[in-house]
C-alpha cells in the first residue's frame, strides 16, 4: 500500500496491485506444480507486462482521447467539443463490442438456438446486443479520460496483472493437465524400481535356511 501511494499517488493502487499480483503468483505456482512449462509461463508474464507498458504510454499521452476527438471532429461536429471524445469513444467502442458480441453469439451456437427455439433465440440475441454495446460504451467512456502519468502507469500495471491472470487461465483451459507428466513428477517410480532391485539383490545373497 505504501508503494502504491508513493509510486502512483493512492493507497488503492497498492491494494489492487497487491491483490492481483498474489492471485497471479498463486496461479503460476499451481501451474508449475501441474507440470506446465516454466518457460511458457514466463512468456505469458512477459507478454502481459509488455502490453501493460504500452497501455501506460497510450493513457499517459492521451492517445485514445485524441483519436476519439479527431474522429468526432469529422463525424460528430454537432456535439459539444468538450464532450466529443467521450461521445465518440462510447459509440465507437460500443459498436466494435457489438460486432464482436454478435460474431461470438453465432459462433457459439446462436444460429442453432434460433432454429430450435426462435423465441429463446430472439431473447438471447437482444441480450447479446445490449450487453455487448453497453460493455463497449463503458470501455469507450473510460478510455476517453485524460490521465496524469502516475495514474496512467498504475492503470497499465493493473492491466498487466489482469492479462497475466487471463493468459494463465486461458493456457490452462487450452492445454489441459498432462496426467502422464503429472504422474511422472509426483509418482516415485524411480525410487520404487531402485528399491525392488535392491531387494532382489539382497535376496540372492542372503543365506537360505534350508541349505546345508
């Protein structure tokens, strides 16, 4: 918390970063124990923090705010100049999220739902449209904010931790658990084989009771 206030200007950043860091660290430790490649896990960590640094620079230089403002100047001249980046960001990102939501809806079986139950399909489609657009509008509104450098780096670090967790979970679900590698790691097969060989060697050299 002290570091959060010292580096980023608020104790809240320390709480957020500490919580995300320990979740990511615990998840990494579990995946290492499950025989996932440490090299691949480190690459996920590296990728997440590269994206986080880029996000910090984007927010620090107000790049998205300027992009939204330029698009708004061309397409929404009637909107007040002070609110133009906000409105443009909400509409633009909302529409992008809407398209992504519709693509995912039909790829995940939305068309089959329409054929099997048109009423249920319409309800799910409407919910998908509303949730996707609102979710995108919230992101657009947030990314239209102008940030000072300390909050920008705090936000970038939060994004890095979140992406690190997301990458690890996605890798876990995509790859699955290698039962053979896990068994080889925790089952003491080599020790058991060595013990059997030692017992056989001792039995051959121990004197037999019935021998005269």
